[in-house]
C-alpha cells in the first residue's frame, strides 16, 4: 500500500431519501481522522470536500433515478480527484456522504487500472445489495443502484461515469454482509454473477472464512482492491447513525477483523466510508466507529 493518503470529503445526500449524510464528512473529520492516520506513519493530504449542490436547488429529474444528473456530476469530479491522487502515489480515502459516491471513486481507480491494462477488485460491505436499476427500483434512490451501475448495468449517464462502462467484472466483486434485498433486486444480484456473502454465510462459516474467500475472489487476476464500506453493514446497536438500519449486522469485532484482513492482504488501493448520518447518531459514535474501521484497513494493529 501507498505511504501517502488522500482524504476526500463527499457531502452527497442526493442519492437517498433521508437528509443528514451530507454532514458525514464533518462528523468523521471531527474524530481527528487525519491526525490518527498520520500516527500510523502515513503522509496525509486532506483535499477538502467535493462541491455538492443542495437538493432544493437541484432538478429531481426522472422519478426512477432522482437527481441523476447532479449525482453524475459529483461522481465525475470525485473520479478525477481519485485518479489524480493515484497518479501521485496516494491512497484515496473518500468519506461521505451516501453510497452513490462510489460510482465516482471506483471510476477513478478503474480508469487508472485500465490505462495499465490491469483489472480492479472490489469489496462491497453493505446491508443492502445496491443492485437496483431505474427499471427495478421502487424508490428511485440512486444510492441503491451504485453497484449495478459500476457493473455497467442501468442508466447510461450513471454507468458511464469516467467515460466508460463496466468499472469492475462481476467475478472480482465480493458483496459482504447483505441481509436486506427486495424481490426484484434478488433476481438482479443472482443474474449479475457477483460473489455474495450474506449474514447467514458469516453466521455459518465465521467472518474470517468468509473474508478469506471474498478477498481471494476480489484479488484473483486483479492488481489491487477497492473497498467500499457502507457503515450500515454493522449492526445498528453500535452504528445507529445510518439512514437505512437493519438488525443482524456485523459485530464490532467482526467489522474490525474484516478491515484488518484487508490491511493484511496488502491489496488495498483505495477505500470509501459512506452513509454516516450524524443527525440519527448518538454522540458521534457511528462516525467514531467509521474512523476506527478506516484505521484498521490502513494497518492499525492490536499488537
């Protein structure tokens, strides 16, 4: 992994239907995230926040893909920042903000990899599948479509962020911690070919066994792995500050072990932490947990 970290705030709240995640970057920064990353030995540059328009000043557009134009513009800028950071030898850390932002961060990494004729692996930690498309969605919320668009499915404008479709191949995508899929989304997930590890799999096999397989699939034939971490993968009893909580998530130690194993793999090239909503939180505990998990991914060790 790089010894330089590029921190990018993405106060994006256009992709969901609950306000508050636009304050996620501030909630994470207030945990002294940059200083704590420096304490691990990294050189840290905080590039500030990507400019995000207010929902009140944006065009909702098509009800099956709300605010798609504005979200695409934000993702394009984020992708450029990630691409430039990688070119300078930095490890981009995007803090959000709703999960729509991953369409930009992954686009930036994939563009770098494409130029080197390399493939990118993806670990997607989430209680949800994020595999809906404008044709299947009930809500029209784009944060529930991000992974589908990264695979080249769905709407042209969103799936072509960065100028190309198919940022990752399904065989190199591992979806971890899933426990809440609607009926149409289940079909899309099954047909996509992505590798899915539900909470039942984690219960039966243990998190270490699941992570070994998930990481192996994401890194097979790839030159590095991007991690997209939706904090709602963790159980809401310890991560209350999320817009779409779902009981039965990862425990505190399971979550840390997942990210510690990412660090041990030496495959991490970039990471997102998304969906922190301080309005719904208790004393910033969810942002604090998010910062701790980022530190584990970047190599903080118990011993």
